[in-house]
């Protein structure tokens, strides 16, 4: 029982350092306040304990003191708030160009799929020093993707994508937990994130069975479901042209403009009449219930891969682009 | 210990005025209703506590080897439901509040005595429903009932337990209604708002939360029940329902509910700290307004429970900054209590020990709340044992300490007997030690990343869990002691005179236990609150046995 | 609330106004005012509610300040529930930044 | 609010509870108690209004289509029926103040009649929804008005879930109201109310007016979402 008895979690990602810094500051602040209150109570209680001749002196109170111990805590709290908010912004804005992992959570297992098509259950192999962005959805109840070593946690909701990102800084094997109660095996829905050196990661990649890349299987699904009949890459078909759609601003029929991110693509596949692109009629059939989560994530990956210059060759800059220096997340 | 039981001439008071089941089950006397609540609350407290012990025993070992996964999920769900809805929310308001509000105001009873009895019957009806749900298969949704698990994926008695909590909600609403109308309409002549005891200020603030918060969880649970029973689709993600809508509606009540739990205990602490240091409260106006501030701002902060739930980034910022505002009134209260001790004449009777424990533990609980309100840290520590430790420090370290302190302080007034002082101090010490050993390791566990509600956990967390389980057994002993010696004192305790602590306040102006109509003639208040300079200083109340 | 007794004619006039307002709100709904339709419907409904509260429920004549305080605070709490929840729903699906 | 220290032994005026100093204090307490209860009811219905607000913002098309299937005329008539019942309630409170017993009893009976008419019309509307398969669940099928305006069945189910939840909860409050008024009518018939003591009539009247106000908001929010003549 005593062989492995840590008192501090491993620090294995870029944001872990800043989270720990704020945590240590708050621990010191709380320790100082608790000890101060504890000492004051014991000193007052003992110094003015009830004994003969110890007459209590009535003190109404002092407004200055009240204002100081309202304003000072408030000022300290605002500092903590701003510091916490800065870290939160870093944690919630995935850097552009991060490698994407599609995560589908279902009652009591994690299904993870890499860009290149590798599928993993309850395991995630990533190279060290590479930005990784998880695009996650759930097939049933609310789960929560939690890796203590990276200090990241993000609930995974049914019916919608949520994203989380990290950049591992230390090779090793770290716990993956489900942090939102999801039923009988909630405590069994755990796994491992294996961070490897780039070379080791290469070996693992080639060793595994060859899968078609996600965008590839997305493309075959795109043809199979007949999407290409309306969404033509070259001419103006009955549906909007999808090349270069991802990340662009889309003008809708009812005047709103939205940014075409994963949730927009997903909703437009499942319930097309919700956001009709201006100039088009709502004739696209509803795919809710016809497309599984895996097929949906493949389609979304394919649509995202239709960038103007690479409209022909499928495959965004996944994890395997050797030689490309790990991009610095734009601050 | 065998002090001779002095046979005082039997004076008529609310306990011996009438006997028999009917005199209890059909009473409209606020004091008897308070005792009805006392019995039923203690019953539920020991059930919830028993579940807590089972949970801690299961977590002694990393593997799930004491109970199965399903049973464990039902254990922590029922521990949560029973402790939150059937002990912590009603404890201080329904027992001490019901007994003392009319006495402290100088009235003969609450504004609506029959509604007060109806409130207890709602509590019992809700309790029976939840107990029946528990006995016939249990509930495994967690006390938070998150959808779509509670509406579509749980096959346990969600409908029955939901209706039980819904009916129990009326008990809170009716109690809150009674207190507000009584405090507004039935104050004794001369008892202006600035002379009101702080116990009443905190119960007034609590009643505001009860009245304006409880209906929202009532409608939320009704919608969950309708969705399970008649396939309505309000929370169903497959039909486009938003899983976060339930969380907004649930936490809109459930966060102010934690202030329903702590505010009354704060009132108790204000009464005790002034009496046992023979001094006026430091900054009366600020402490009173802090209670109202907590009640109002408490309604603006609920979504700090949802920072990682998929809420929008900017809304998280808004709720984080508001959560820091609500921390300020609590800080004011702690500083004012500590300042009240200065230049006082401090005695170390049992109620005061509980107050020292309360101030210390509530301070730590409040400070760890700052961790959770900081967005960056919340991402790491929410849904882990850090949160579990935080809210137990506030609920068990705060509310239960305040409740026990209040029970000891007003026990002579309630039962006409004195509790054994030595045993009282021993129990207070055991509770304090057991509590800290149970919940402090959980802070470390939380930051290490052990998630909540886990039936099995990785082996490296075992040592801290063993410490926590050890602490829980000590805490259990600490809670059993008062149960024993309070009952003992009912029969053999020394007879208490009207004002054993020489305390200020109208409730000490009438006899202990008070007559059914509280006062022989309507009292007139001419003194300021906590006028301990005009009261005789008591010689040490209890001769050390 | 208690002593003042209102002439029954007043009640009948208030009743007539309420019936007319119901007719108006039903008719206005069929006229295309763009986004204004909802606002107008809510204004008429609030007007009707105000009439009922002030006259039928005697809030206009009661000397009791507390009744007004209770009404206004209940509406304010409803505003908290609706308003603060909307801060989440209005800005939950922005572009890439807050996409989570 | 200082009331004089009244001697405790009072001649027992009818209906005065033992713990109140005088009638004035008891009436104020009862009316304050009822107003506070109505405040909790505002928050109770407020929860459903938040759900309505969110889903109307997200799924306006299905809400508009669903709202158009509701019968506007029947809804308007029902609102008028409820307003008439509010009138009879207000007049009955006035009759109680003047001590006209027969007028009071007839007006209370009229109020109950209006209430039952409202519930009858509501039952008719619900029955129509059942026959049109607009009840959320397995049998749900929503026929879109025109092929080029497709409607998501799931979102339409959410509208009708809210429709049934809100009108159902309101109807439940109506049934409770009719129950209360039956008791009040029986008490009035037995002559329990005098110009000095008629608090139950006032309190019941407040509750009834509140339920009417809830319907005043429900009618436009459910029936009038989008009645505009579309091209």
C-alpha cells in the first residue's frame, strides 16, 4: 500500500504548470487566513477567559474595520478571479492546427479515433510536444473526459460536440477518468493516455493495422449516402459547396450569420432545416437516426478536410506529419 | 453523577399540559411541532449517517469488494438525498427555528399554527415516499438527478423519490412562509428591527431563500417525473432537449439551498458567541445585512457548478465573478464573530466549543470555495473529492456543528433539564477530531484527481482513503454521544431554571420549559439586542462533576 | 384590502377592458409586425395582468407596503432565473473560440 | 408596527385565532401569507417559462408550426371565460364586504361554473390533440403544413411537451381553485361570513386571480407564437 503514495499529481502538460501555480497561491492564502483566524480565536479566548474580575467591555463595532475586511477580501478575490479566468481561456481555446482526436463516449467505455484512422478503446497514444484537440460527443448520458496529469476536464454531452485540448510535455502513462456520474460502471470507465517520444509513436503507428484515414472513410460515407449528388465540389449543385466551408462565416436564410464549426456541421447533417443557408431551399433529408456517431464524426472530419488547396488529397495535418516543428499555440 | 432528582412542584408547561398520541400528532403548538421535527430529523440523520459509514467502508480498499457497483451507487445517492433534503435543510430552521422564533419575538405562536403542522406532515409524507423508494430497490441517480441519466437511463424509483422530494419541498415553503409572516406581523411591542436577535435575521434570510428557491426544484422534479411517466421530451437529447437546461433549473435552487443549510447555523453561532463572551455582537448591522446579502447574492451564482458542463465561456466568467461576490458576506461574518471575542469574558461551555469548531471549519470550507470559483482550478478539481471535502466542511463542519451547538445551548429551555457538561465537551472534541481526520485527506485526494462517486479507484489513492475511513468512525462515535446523554438528561438531568446561561433574549425571560402560550402577558422590549452589560455575569454554571 | 369597497361599475369597466384586450391581442397576432409581434403580445398580456392585480386584487387601494414588496421581489427573482440563464444560451454557440 | 399590548383575555370575536391580538393583525397576516405563496407560484411557473424561452429561441419553426395547430378562437373564448370568472370573484369579495349573503353565494357559484366551463373547453382541446397524434411519445406524428417547410419531429415533440406541461399544470391549479371555491361557497351559504370577517373569501379570490393571470400569459405564449399570414 505504501509503495506508491503520491501527495501531488504528476505535471505532464503545458497548462498543468499554471494551474498548479494558482493552486499553490490559494493554498498559501487559505493556510494564512485559517491560521490567522485560529490564532486570534485562541488568543482572545484564553486572554479574555472568564475569571473573577474579568469584566466584558461592550464594543459596538467599528465601521472602518468592517469596510476594510470587506474591501480587502474583495480586491484579493478579483485578483484570483482574473488569474483563474486567464488560465480558463487558455484551457478552453484549442490552438489552430492541433491534431484532432474524435472521442465517442458511451456507457462505460471511451472510443477514440485518430485522424489517420486508428481506433482505440480506453487508450490514447499521443506523441509528446504535439497539440492534441479532442472533439467529443456521447451516445447516451453525460460523461466527462478527465486526465488529472494534464489538469483538463470537459463534460461530454449527448447530441453535441464539446472540445478539449492539451499538449503533453512528459512521456509516460497517465490516468484517464470519467468524472461525471454515468451509471453502474462509472468507476470502470477509465483508461490510459500513453505519451510517447515521436520515434516510439511512429513505431506504434506503423505497427498497428492499417486503417483508412477518417477523412477517407468520411469520403466513402459521403458518396454512399448520396451527399455528393447535391453538394458538388465544382459546380453550384442544389446544396451549398462544402469546399472551404469549415471555419468560414455562413449567411443563413433567416438573416443570422454563424461560424461553420463542428457543431454547425453536425446539426446541419442531423437536422438540416434548423439552419438553412441563404439562397437554398430546405430540401435536404433529415439524417437523425440514420447515421451512427462514428459515421457522423467521419463525415464531419471529411467536410473539414475539404480545404481549397487540398480539395483533392484527403488528410489534414494529423499527428503523423513528421518533421513539422510542433506549432506554438498562438497566444 | 447520580445527582438527586429534585422533585419540583409540577408546574404546568407545554410538555405536561396534555399527554397521548393525539396531543402530539394533532398539536398546533410550535414547540411540540419542533420536537416532532427533532425526532424525525434525528431518525433520518442516523440513516444517512449509516449510509456514509458504508460508503467509507467500501472505500477502504481500491477494489469494489464490500458492495456491488449498483448498491454503491444507491448508497451514495440515498446518503445525498436523505442528508440534504431530510436533515440539513430542515435541521436548524424546523427544530430550533420553530421552537424559538415565536419565543424570541414575544409572540404566543407562529402566524399560521395549522400550516406549521401541515409542514411537518408534508415532511413525513415526503420521507415515507423516499424511504419506500429506498426499500423497494433504491435510487441510483445521485442526489443531483442529472438528465438524461435520470430520465432515460436509470431504471430505479426516480418517479417515487422525485415526488417524495417534491412533497418535502412544501415543508420548506410553508416553514419559510410562517417565519416571514411571523417576523413581520407578530413582533412584541418595542422589538424593532434593530433589536431583533441575529438568530431571527438569519432565519428571515433563510426563509426568503426557501420561498423563492424551492418552487424551482419542485417544477424541475415534476418535469423529470412527467418525462419518465408520460414520455414528455423536455430534457431528452435525442429529441433536441438540452441536457444543460436541467442543470440550470436544478442548481438555481440547489446552490441557494446550501445557504438555507448554513445561514440558520450562522444565526445560532451569533447567539452563542455573544452569550459566552458576555458581549454585544461586533458590528450588529453588518452581520444582519450579511445574512440578507448571502440570501440575495446566493441566487446569482448557481452556474459555478457547471463550468465544465459545456456552458459557454463568457457565461462561466460572469458566474465566476459573481461567486466571488457572495464570498464577501461570509468573510464579514467570520471576522465579526472573532472580533466579538475581543475584550469579552469567554467561557468554554459546550455550545462555545461547537462555535469555535464552527468558525474554524467554516472558514476552511469557505476558503476552499475560492479554489472552486477560480475557473482555471475548477476545471481540474470539480467532480473530484476536493469538491466533496469542500461541501462537507461547510455542511458537516458548519451546519451540523451549529446545530449541535444550538441544541446544547437551548436544551435547558426545550427540556427544562441541564445536559452533563463534561460529556458535552468530550463529544464536541471527538466530533472536531473525527471530522478533520475524515475530510482533510479528501482535499489531497481531490487535487490528486480521484473523481467523485467512484466505487473502485486506482491503488495509489488508498492510504488517504484509509485515513478518511478511520476518521469517519470517530465522527460516528462523536455523533452518538449527544444522542445518549440528551435522552439521559431528559430523565435524570439537573432541573434548569429560567435562564441558566444568564443570556439576553426574550426566550430566556419565560420559564423553562415554557408554558403553552409562551408568555403570561405580552412582553415589552425596551433593551437593545445582546445587552449583556445590563445582565448579571453568571458564576461558572456547572460545578465540575 | 379590507375597508374600502369599490363601486361595482368599476369592476365591470375593468372586465370590459380586459375582454377588449384579449380580442386585440388575438387580432394583432394575425398582423405581420416582424419581430414586434412577440413584444406587443407580451405588453398586452402584462397590461391585462396589471389591471387584474391593481383592481381585482385591490393592490392599488391597500395601505400595505409589504404586498408591493413581495410582488416586485418575486418578479425580480423570476428575472434572475430567466436573465442569467440566457447569458449561457445566448452565447453558447459562437465561432471557434467558445465552441466547447 | 407596534400594536398596543392587548390584554390576553379577549371576548372571542368569531373567527379570531387565539394567538392574534386583533382582527386587523390576523387579516394582514393572512393576506401577506397568501401573497408570499403567490410569489412561490410565480417561481414555480417560472421554471417552465425558462424551458419555453430556451426552446422557442432554438426551435422557432417547430414552435410556430405547433402553435398554428392550436385553435385560436377556442383559446380566445377560454381566456374570456376566465376573465369573466375573475369578474365574478371580484364582485363576490365586494358582496362579502357588504354582507349580501345571497348575492355572495350566487356569484361564487357563477365563478365555479366559469371554472368548470374553462376546464371543459381545455379537455376538448386536449382531446383534439390526442386525435391529431400531437401527444409526445411513440404515437407522435406531426404533419408539416407544406412539404417545402419540413419540421423536425423531435423538436415538435418538445413544443407539445411544454404545451401539455404548462396547460396541464395550469388546469391542475384550476381544479384546486374550484375545490377551494366549493368550500367557500358552502361556508358562505351557511352564513359564516360577515362584513367584519370574510378573510377566506379575499384569500381565495387572490389565488383565483393569480391563476387567471397565469393563463393571461399562457394564451399569447402558446397560441400566438406566429399567426402571421405567410407568403
